[in-house]
C-alpha cells in the first residue's frame, strides 16, 4: 500500500531523490511533472498519489492527472487532456476535470497554465523581431581559413605576374617583327634561339601546307599475274612433252624445261625467284607450231617446225 508521508520522508531527509537540485537560493526539483518546480511535500509528484500538472508538447498544452487507482499500472499512470488555445476555455476544462481535487493543486495548475501562456506569447513576439545571431567560430578553423586565404593570394599574384610577362613578351616580339628596333641589340641567347625556333616551325608548317601531295602509281595484282603465268607455263610444258613422246622428237623448249627441272632439283626451295625469271623469259618467246607433212610416194611423215 502506498503511503505519501513515508515516501516524502525517505526522499527529502535521506537525500535519495535524483531530481533534487540544491542551490544557494533554495532547493528545486528537475522532475518535468512538478507543477511549481520547488522541492516540497505538496509539490512533489512522487510523494503525492493524487497529482495534476500542465505540460507543453510542441506548442500544445495538456492537462496531466494522476490517481491512486492507477498506481499498479505504470504505463497508464498519467491521464492527459488536450487544452484549447483559448485561455478561458482551457480554464473551464481545468475546473471541470479538477472539480473535487484539492484547492492547492487547482490553483497551482491554473497558475502554471497562465505562466506558460505568457511565455508562448512572448516567444511569438521575439520570433517576429529581427535579432542578431551570435555565431561562434573555433580557433583552429580561423587559423585554417587564414592559411588558405594567404595561399590563395600568393597564387593569384603569381598568376597575374605570369600573364603580365607573357603579354610583355608578345608585345616585344610583335615590335621586333615590325622592325621597330632597327639597330643591333644584345639579346639573351636562350630567348633568341627560342624565337628562331618558333619562326622556323612557322615557315616549315606554311611550306607543308603549300606543297601539293605527290601522286604515285603502284602496280596491282602482281602475285595473281605471276600465279596465272605459272599455270599457263606448266600446261604448255606438259602439252609439248606429250607431243614429243608421241612423235619421238624433242625441241629446244623441252631441253630448256629439263634444265629448269634439273636446276630445281639441285637448288631445292631456294630457286623460286630464278624459276620465275626463267618462266617469264620463256613465255615471252614466240610460240612454235609443229607441222606434219605426208608424201604420197613414200608414205613417210616428215615434221617441220615453224
């Protein structure tokens, strides 16, 4: 069974409450359900089995009530009722729900509602005003930004100097080409050679652009023609050898063929170029025709080569 006086004696005198805050001006309570914020027996939400307070959730006020009948259910210990934004209607709802409660709790609940309403009005007024926002920058971040600014300034000055030198060099070269400096001057050898190289490259590129491309004629299908010549020569040699075997006569072309075959046997695969040259020369010669003449008296055949 819960006894409020025993709980308060244990909390207050034995210093076992974690919500207690002692300061030079007094003793206060950090519990969010405390209706006054002061650590005393009548305002302590732990030492009172019947208690009521006002809480704010995102700008909406709720009336919280605790009774002894729900002490055995911690998840349903507090009953809350949403209060309207109208101050007078909110007071009426408080009077309705706290009709038979102690007058001290009813008075403190209404007082808390009044203070919270005033606080909400002042917050709205301050939100409408333009106020300066104080921003704190860490010391390390300041030093890092200062170093970056210094490096950026140096890089910008160096870039400006390079651009200025390039523009001066360009202007001097243009004056030199126009012939402004007629006399002889002592130029730096490195820069002088650089200018000469640039002019030589420009002249060479202009000459290459002006020159017309050369036209070349290339003989095509060389390999195909050589293969066809080889085939024609082989067929002609076979026909002539057959004719020589039939009539028992061998002419000079057959002898040449024998010599070519002998050379091929002797030299092997290394005589491809020699064979091609000999075949070309043989094909260029005039073709010879074999004519047969038959006499009626003798009945003998004579061969004449034309």
